[in-house]
C-alpha cells in the first residue's frame, strides 16, 4: 500500500538500492533474532538434560517425590531437605540462566545481536552510532551477525539465514559506493506506532 511504501521510502532522494539495503538489514535482524529464539527453544525443550534429567536428588530420581513443571523445571514434594537441594534444577542455572561468560555468550548471542540489529537500525534508543552511520559499518555489523549469530545457531535455519545475510552484505557494500550519502539507519519513531 502507499502508506507502507512512504514509511520505508524515507527520503525523496533515496535510490532503490538503499531501500533494498535498509529492508535487507531489517530482514537480517529478524533472521538473527529468529536464530536466537530457535536456539533458546531448543535448549529449553532438550528433554534429556532438563526434567526429569535435572530432577535427581541425592543421585536418584524418585517419581513419587519429583514432578516436572513443563519440560524444564522439576518440583520436589519431598521433605524440606530435598526441596532445597541445590542439585534440583541445576541445569536451569548452569545451561540457561548462568552468569558464566561462556554460557551467556553461547545461549544469548544470536538473540542479542538480532535485537540490537532491529532496534539499532530502526530506533534511536538502542542505536550503536558507529555501526549505523555508514553502509560500510553496517556491512561489517551484518558480517558479525552472520558469523556469530546465524551460522552457528538454529541448524539449517541458521545456515539459510547466514547466506541470506551474505547477500544483504553485498547489497549494503554496494550501497557504500553507490548511495554513500544515504544512511543505512532510519529513525521510525512516529511511524506505525514505533
């Protein structure tokens, strides 16, 4: 529709390549965020390492005393000592919500990269100005997203996302030379409820 086109076509002088470049950045951000969400869902639904796997108390799994809350959390109806046992649900804190850098990076990288790509290129609030000021910087940012937030996550979806982002990188690099005066980021505050 005309309203959608006017929202995306932000400048009367913006060429079609810059428009495609901006749309590609948005698509790459969505794909990176999708990889992150798929990765988190896979971790949470990995039933071999969550409940009942994390529901061992003193080395034993007692189905009368341990109950699963969904696929990820175990609940103990045992006496107070077992109910506060630190091994109960240890996978929850050691595989998902740990502050250990290696776990945080592995679990959350794709999600954070996707959020920052979308928010940074479309709103001023979370914008990393260095990344959003030029097409070349945007291209380098997308390469980081591709290598560390797509290929390594979400299986085939991550691989397809990475190759789509590689094409977008070619477009944004072309924008660096063909549309150098047009910025890759646009503040959409005030448009369509942003």
